[in-house]
């Protein structure tokens, strides 16, 4: 299991960090854990699946 930070997810999805945090807050992208600062951490596989779904629905 590989965990990604908010910044890594934002770069992977091509969006800003605040957008990733909002997706997590709204439970559209489910965080697996939190880092020492309380920021969400995401499983790489979950992020990849989310990107595929978002693209199918018309983009991020």
C-alpha cells in the first residue's frame, strides 16, 4: 500500500492542493490516514480509480 500526500495527489490529478482537500472533506476522495500535520493521506490505487471515474464523468 502506497500512500500519497495532498500535494502528490494534486500533481497527479492536475489540480490545486485546496481542491484535493475539498474532495477529501466532501468524501468524494476517501483518505486512508492522516499525516503528522493532520493532512489526509490517500492510497495510490484509490486516487488512480478516482481519476478514471472523474474522466469518464467529464473531467476533474
